[in-house]
């Protein structure tokens, strides 16, 4: 996934920057979460970084810098917008639209760093700051988006757009600015604008609360194992679990921590059914404990406020509002696709369930036994154990000889590690990226390992957005949650983790290859149901023979992965597609169910946890994906994508994007596969364009036609849906 910036800034390098010196000293005891400000220290956010590519100066950034920089950044941004709104000259593209693109430099600079760090390495102080900053930023954006004077200038230009001399990117930018203000409520009455501001502020606060509760609940859910309860896990996985236990003062024990998905990876290996049940129940119980980390009340309030806001803006529900500005175009279109796929996915699942029950000698299969039975079946049917792949999937080799190698072969780019540059933690690595002609593209930061202070899942974010207007190149980051091995040992990956590395690097390439004029369009600033498309395309190189043979080497001997093992890996890839598609569709349909509710339809009750559980069951049953053998990939109470991550009414986007992905993979296969010519075409017509052109037109420019769904159905074994 891509980390969603909840604020879209028109950041520029021409904002007024006044060096700010902290003059207050606030001292508090450790662990209180209160700020500690130091006197007479220059705030590093208030001037452009002098480091290469304007990499944030993390060695001088302190937690106490964030709030003053945000406050000054908001003040500067408002001053700049005020100057635009009160300009006595007639509106022009330069003095209005382009001026907005240049505004907000300081604020954009600090918020990009703050949001990146708080999801990757949070603590009590940062959590307190989130609670202060999030609602302040929401109110700040409302002041700009609801400024009637600014809207009148944009609307004047929009109404005269055919008379203006604009290039294609400028015309599209004007349209997007106008639409953004309309969707933000610029045409509402004064009274309704005040209501909207209240809703936005509270929703921002609730999203922060959900994120913090989710992280706390995920940490609390970790399962402690002892003795032979770890039977079935590999030696390196056991060592990793022991190291995780030690970090929490549990020497001599083992700790299984959770990341995001319902199904923990070790459920495929643990031999004790009772241990598997404990792990599964701990996972599905996250966020529904009744304690401080219970998210039920938070999410119910968010669903209600989102419905109220959608109604205020003229939409039947939140999903209608969100999807109206996506490539799907309507809730009906998104819902129809999911519901078209669901029957075939569940039918496949039923067959898979019978197979798994049989391999365990049972009449039915329990959800906590599914992964374990799948691996037994994989070994029985294909003489293949996924655990046998791990010795050939060492992280460093996957990165350099897989992810980087594929990018070099397809796009000509090269990577040089910059050990002289640092990110927010020493273990976060920084690489300089060069184009095929040797010119500099930007920086890539890599934060691979899980920790208690880090959100679950995987994502890409940006510290600096590319823009020709501002003379900036991209600085992007990938975050994964790979269990960190004990000191001195190599990190061996599952193949799912390998695929995730390729996926997230696809997002990184989207940012690094950006070649747009205006920062609004930089990199991954595209519709939610399009943004996953390039990253999913990049997954194909993980199993492309030339690439796989280059990185899949035994971590001790350097021997390549045996050909027969590769063949069995490829042959077994559809073994679990019924399960994988059903668990995904369950979450996507659950997302739409929550966000298709009108205000009157929001469920209520004295026990929020019971209300959420009841609604979830009813929604899944109505959608035809309520099955005993599989839970949604995310249950509502730990569905951070939609309640804290910007994917509300948008989780369908992964499968929507996979239509484009599967069709693009077919295009590559039909046109010679891995080659610079194909890569350069994909980069020029799509990856470099960011949001500067209608996304579906970008696909047509590349493929020469509209997308087809058939390749996706074949890829997922859903040919019955044809």
C-alpha cells in the first residue's frame, strides 16, 4: 500500500521562510508524552534543507521542532493564500493557480516528515503531538478550501478555460483545483461551511485516535510462546521470535508479533492446533477488547460523521462521495465488480476447503488451521514447502539482485548507497538513484524491519515531491515489516515478503520517475483506485525467470534456487487463490458496506463492540462472502486502511487496479517481456506522468486500447466469472 498524505499541499520553494528560534522551555518527566523544548535552537524545518535533494536534516530534527514549525507553516500558508485571494489584478493562471502551487513550503516540509515518522517510529510525545496537530491541520485546510474569495478566482478561470492559452498539464491542473474546492465545500452556505469545519476537525481527531488505538492493540495482541509451542517454525524464525521476546523482557520465551493481516504467517508452520487457535484468536480479537485500545466506538463515530459530511456535500453516502472522483466513477461500478467476482471466489474456496479438510483427515477445516493445511497440501500436491524457499531469499540479495536489478534491466536506473546520509533511524538506509544517462533522479530510503513503534503493513511515502516548477527531485521511502533477525544473522524472507518488496518499490519508482511541472501532480498523486496499478505491475518481476534466477541464491552457499523448486513455486501459485480472493473481497465489500450507509442507517447500541460485530456479520452475509473458513483480510476493528489510512470506500481499488495490472503484464509478455524498450514506454506514457493527465487515458496511451478484465480472471483462477 501507499501511505496516504491526508493533506494535499501546493508546496513551493518561494514561500516566506522566517527562521524561528524556540524561546520556551517546557520540562516534564520521562514517559509523560509532554514536550521538552530547548532554548535558542534554530528550527531546521523553516529553511530548505541543504542536504542532497533537500533530504530532511534528521540529525538536527528534534521532536520539539514539529509543533512550532507546523504553527509557523500554517501562518505562512494563510498569508500566501490571503495574498492570492485579495490580489486586485484580474485572475490569471500565473497569479492564482500557479501561485497556489508555490504556497505552503514550510508546512508541506514539516508535515511530510511528521506524518512519515509518526507511522514508522512513534512514541508518547509524537502521539500527543498527533492529537494536537491533526485537528489544527484539518481546520487550516478548511480555511483555505472554504475561502469564497479564492474560489471566485479559481471559478472565474475555470469558466474561461477555453479562452486561456494553457498547455495540457495547466488545463488539467485548473480543472483539478476547481473540482477540489467544489468537493471541499466551497459552494456551501456560510452555515453549512461551519458545520463542515466541525465535521472535518472531529474526523481528523478520530482518525488519529484509531491509528494510535490500532497500534496499541496490535502490540497487546502479541502471543507469548514457550518450549515446544514453537514446533514447526524454522530456526531463524524461532531466533527472531526469541529476540522479539527479549526486547519486552521475556527472556527464554518467544513472541509472535502481529503486523496487519488477519492471518499470521506462522499459522502455516505451527504444528500445535491449540497454538494456532490462540494466535488466530489473538489476531481477530484486535481492537475489540473493551479496553483503551478498543476501536469500536471510534470507528462507529467516524462512519456517522462521514455520512453526515457526505449528505452536507450533496451525496447519498460517503462511498458515493469518494468514488465520484475515482476512475471507477460510481459506487455502483465498484460494487458491481466486487459482487461479480465474489461467487466465483467463494466457489473456489469451497473446493479448497474440502481439499484442506481431507489433508488433515477432518470433515471440515477451521480458519486457524487453513494455512497449515494449505502448506501440507502444497507439499503433497507439488512436493513443495514454502519454508524451503527462505534460505534462497536473503533480504540484501533480494534488494540488490532482485528489486534493484529488475529496475536496472527495465528502466536503466542504478543505485548507490549513501552511508553519509541518514534518515530518521540509523537502520533506515539511503540510496541515491541515477538514470540511464548518469543524471541524478533522487533518493530512495528503505526501512525494512518491524518494531513496536511502527505501524503494521507496508507502504511508500515521500519526503520531497518532484516538481519542475520548484526545481525539486523526489525523495521517497519504502516501509516494510519484516521480522528483524538477531544480531549477526541474515534476514531470510518469505516469498510473500519478497512480493511486497517489489510491490512497494513500484510505488517508489512512480515517485522517482515523476516528471511533472506542478507539485499537485507529483508521483503517486493519482486516484486511489489507480495508484496501486504501477506497484502491482512491478510485482511481476519477482517471478520473471531472468530476475528470479539472479536473486534467489542460497544465503550460505550462493547456489541458485534449484530449477525444480522454482517450477513448483510457479505451479503452486494458484493453490490458494479462492481463499486469497475471498478474504480480500470480504474486506473490500465490508468497507463499502460501512460507507454506503446513510445517516439514518448507522447501527447503534449500548455495546459498540457488539454493534460492530453484528453489522460486520450481516454485511458479509448479504454480500455472499460470510464463510466459516475465512475471515476478512481485515476485520473492522483493525482495518487501518479505511479508518486511519485514507482508503475509506477505496479498498476495492486493489482489485480494480489489478484489472489494469494483469492486462499490462499480458502486454509486456506479448511484446517481449523484460526490455528497456518496454520499460521506457511504460515510464514515458504512465509512470512519469503522475496525476498530470486523466489516468485511464494514460493507460490507453500505453496499451493502445481500453483495459480488459479477462487476464485478471485467469490470473486468479476465476474463469467461471467470464
